[in-house]
């Protein structure tokens, strides 16, 4: 297992945030960023009950449109 796990974080259309891990079946959501970080920690520890990654990196993606 790699010592680093990367999550893609996006704003949810319903409000709050959604996060999904790259290369793993881990998904979580939350109302705010602090809650999201806690949910990510919990999900990772549940997924990797033995030897979890030492680093969790969050990559925030913002979808923005501009008009011409």
C-alpha cells in the first residue's frame, strides 16, 4: 500500500462537499470542510483497518463557468 492517498474534493450540488479517493472505493460527504476532514479520516481508517496511509492529500476541484 502506498503511504499517500489522494482525495478529489468537490462542492456538492445539494450543498456541502463530496470527496472520493483515487484508486480506492472510498467516498464521503459533509456539510462543511471540518466535518469532511473528520469523515475522510474515519472512512480511511475503516477501509484500511491495517496499515492506513501515512498521508491523506485533499485536491479541491472548483467547477466555475464564465461567459464570453
